[in-house]
């Protein structure tokens, strides 16, 4: 898969709550950094996404930008706790697996 296809699989799997499929495209040593926490390793990353999914009602991808092995996805995160959160997700893909994820959004509505 290309980096774009790998990241598309990440989002499609997350949206479908297919966490086994999502785990399959994460590198064992993937790192995640975002406004709500950090995760080290594929199992910890999967657990974090799976936990967040309990309040996620939709993930609407608005745009995806690709630069070699780097993929930036701009999306709306819909949750039961807050209105749509405009979110940027930068993923790095190495050997067909996501090995770095950095996410940014304004978490204030979720933290109330």
C-alpha cells in the first residue's frame, strides 16, 4: 500500500470500529502524541483509539495531503461530548505501517 492508502485504512478502520484491522497497519513501535495523551507501541495506541471511540459518533475527513511518507489528514471529530472538533492528524508511514502519529485540536469542549 502507498502511504496514502495506509492512512486511509487507518481512518476507515477507526470509523468502522475495526480495531484488529487498524492494529494491523500500525508499526509495533508506533508513537502517538495528541492533546489528550500519548501512546507508545501499537497495542497502547490501539487501546487509546478504541477508548476514544466510545464517545466518537463520526469521523469526517475533509482533506488529505501527501508528501512522500508523510500524510496530513484534516478531519472533523464528532463526539457525544462536543460539537465537531476540527482536527489535524500527521502520520508518518514506514514500510507500509504507520509509525508516528501527531494529532492536534482544541480539546477544551471535551474537557468541560
